[in-house]
C-alpha cells in the first residue's frame, strides 16, 4: 500500500487557505470598501462591520489553518534552521505576517478595534471608511510581498 502524500497535501492545504484568506482581503479592499462610498455616510461603518463580522470568522479559521499547515511544512521539510538567517527571510516574513493577523483578528479587533470604529464611524463615516481603505491596502500590499517572497524563496531565489 502506498503511503499518503502528507507533504504535498500539507502544501495544498497551506496554499488554498492562503488563497481564500488573501483573496477575501483583496475583495474587501478593492470592492467592498470602495462600494461603501455610495451609501449615506452614517451607514458606511455599520455596513462594513456587518460584512466584516461574516468574513472575520472565515478569516480566523483560515489563519489558524495556515499556521498549522505552515508549522507542519516547517517540521516535515526540516526548515527551522533557516529561521533568522538571510536565506530564510521569506520564512520569517510569512511568520511575521501571520502573527500580525493573529494579533489583529484574535486580540485587537474584539478588544478595541470594533468599538473604536463604531464610535469614529458615528462621528465621521467617510473619514473612517478612507482610513479603513488605507489600512486594508497596506495589509494587502504586505500580503502580496509575502506570497511573492515565499514562491521565490522556495525556488531558492534570494
Ligand atoms: C506560521 C506561519 C507560516 C509558516 C510556519 C509557514 C511555513 C511555510 C513552509 C515551511 C512552506 C513550504 C516551503 C517549501 O515548500 O519548501 C510554505 C509555503 C508557502 N507559504 Fe507559508 N508559512 C506560514 C504562513 C504563511 C503566510 C501568512 C503566507 C501568505 C500570506 C504564506 C504563503 C505561502 C506560500 C504561497 C507558499 C508556497 C510557496 C511555493 O511552494 O511556491 N505562508 N510556508
């Protein structure tokens, strides 16, 4: 009996969950936040928070799956010794980006961000929408850099 191809399966799970997570981030950044400008200013942030509530729970599961599959890959490929070295910068970048989202999704959003956004959005819906758009654009740009660095790093570039 042939053994299960654990490594390719881990990589597929890792890449598919990255795809759904970063695809969702791209959709919120390039479609949802610009489209909210068509709503009356007072409704923009409540509408964003309703959409974000639904995508947020998906993103939390996806980020956990990315972390678990990434840890599995790291162990199976014996890549831990690359961490903190010049050749392993792409790995450090993936882990730092992942840790930033763990902090955002599991700590900052529930503890402070949603309450602050609701208060700020009630005062100035448009300025808060623009702030959110900028913050999401920065996160999306970082994600694109991390994914590019991962693909190049695996190919031994850099
Ligand atoms: C705890 C966090 C993470 C760990 C430990 C981790 C670890 C790894 C490892 C060990 C690989 C396999 C490298 C190889 O096949 O030689 C990999 C592949 C990959 N990772 Fe991560 N990763 C993490 C988070 C992320 C994040 C946040 C992203 C993107 C936003 C990402 C994107 C990718 C991509 C696109 C690949 C496939 C590269 C390729 O095969 O061409 N990873 N990851």
